[in-house]
């Protein structure tokens, strides 16, 4: 049962990142503009890095390839993105509650990713197949 739950958990975590990465790919200029709107430098580089992390990290989680590394990268990415894009502490009062919800949802996702970092992908993964060889 642990391996099935691990696979389902990896897929559900990837379900958060893969659509976001694909939307950044199809709406690249909008993503660049959004990143620029919070004052980050090199917004085009940031957008490219974000879509790469989200797409490749999601695929890695789904298939269980380098899961600990993918989980760590996605956790760090999510934490940094949360600070810059869901800064409820500096949001307008009418936006603060929603931004706080999004921030703490992301903190929970970081926690789930860190569990994957500590436990690995389980037996139903490319990581396990590589170890068996």
C-alpha cells in the first residue's frame, strides 16, 4: 500500500506544477510581465527557469526519477515563489486573506515535497528500478 500511496502522492504533487509550467510555456510573455511586476530582475530568465522547474520537476515526480533532487528543487522553488508572489504581509487589505491562504497552501506543498525528499520515490519508480540493477 505504501508504494501505491507514494505514487499517488507524487502524481498529485505534480498536478500542481505541471499545468502551471505548461501555462507559462503557452503564455510566456504574460509570465514575464507578472514576474517583472513584483520587481524581480531578469524576468525572462526567471520565467524560463520557472517553467523548466515546473515541467521537468513534475515529470520527474510522476515517473520517480531523481525524486529526492526533484522534490528538493520544487520545494525551494515553491518557497521562494511564495515569498515573492504571495506576500500577504504586504498585500492590500482586500487581498491579504487570499494571499495568506495561497502562501500557507504552498508551505504545505513544501512540506509534502520534503517528505518525498526524505523518503524517496518508493518501489514504483525509475529510482527503484535503477537501484535494483
